[in-house]
C-alpha cells in the first residue's frame, strides 16, 4: 500500500542541506560541461574576422595627408557584446632552487581557468 501524502515531509525536503548541496554540485557540473562545449565551439567553429592588411594612416584632427583631411579622431568599435563570456585556461609551471645545493630543486605546475566578461 502506498504511503499517504505528508505535507510536512514534502516541504522538509526543501530545507534539507543534502538536497541543496547535490543541486549545487549538479549545477556546477552542467555549467563546466557547457563552458567546455562553448570553448570548443569558439575555438573550432565560430567564424573569425578576416585578416585584411589595411594601411594605417596617423594624423591629428585638422591635418591633411594627401587628399584626406582628418576632422576628428577615428575610433575603432569593439564588436563583441558585453554579455558574451570569454572562457580561458592558463597552464603554469615553476622550477626553483630551494637552497644553494646544485641538486636540490622544487618543481611545480598547475592549471587555472574561468570565465571573463569585458565591459
């Protein structure tokens, strides 16, 4: 026979620390997987801008170079939206001498990663 519905037991599940900690861990795992997928997509499948060599002309406002008169400073617009996260991974290592002995060294390495937003 099925257990009767108990409202106190049902609402008590929302206050349980184990339930919330599992939810946070599952959310973090899904977030990491999405970041990895997004990084692979950006690295291999996202269309990048073309690398056309454009001549760079430097001139002050009001100056004339050839047939071009500079009225104001030219500003380059950043086409990246501010809400698009930029994932990054950095690998580092170190190798240092502990003392004056020539054969006594410590080596270490590590990796760090995260997401960055440019405002």
